[in-house]
């Protein structure tokens, strides 16, 4: 799945459009900072865990804190992997361009 599809799935449980947009924009901003070298992968993961924890708590207020933490870590790890792959793809495309034969 693409990064935007995963972000959309993550925020889909939030009823307020503005909040969804703010979260999506923040995650995209973190991706840009990461690819520019402003933060390392561990810092990216930490920020994403915090964001995911808040989203999961808003979407599932009855979950136990430990379950929220576990889910947030799983979602954040998935986002980091997706961002790593997207960054690699972006670098390759920037280096070699869109060569189609």
C-alpha cells in the first residue's frame, strides 16, 4: 500500500475533517524531514508512535493503555517501513529519472 493510503486508513476513524487533514499533513511533514536528513529513523518512529497512540486513543477510547501502545507501535513500524521504501524509490527516480523503453 502507498503511504497516503496507509495514512488515510489510519485517520479514517476520526470524524473531524480538519483533524484528519492536520494529522495527515503532520505525518507527511515528518516524511519530508526524514528524507531531507533532519531526523533519523528512530526519531521518526518515536514521533509516529506518539501520533498513532493519540489517534488510536481517539478512535478506540475503551482500549487499555497497553493495547493502545502495542497497536501504535505496530502501525508506526509499518509507516516507517513504507516511508523507507518510498524514500528509496524517490531517490532512485531522482537519480535515474523516468527511463521507459
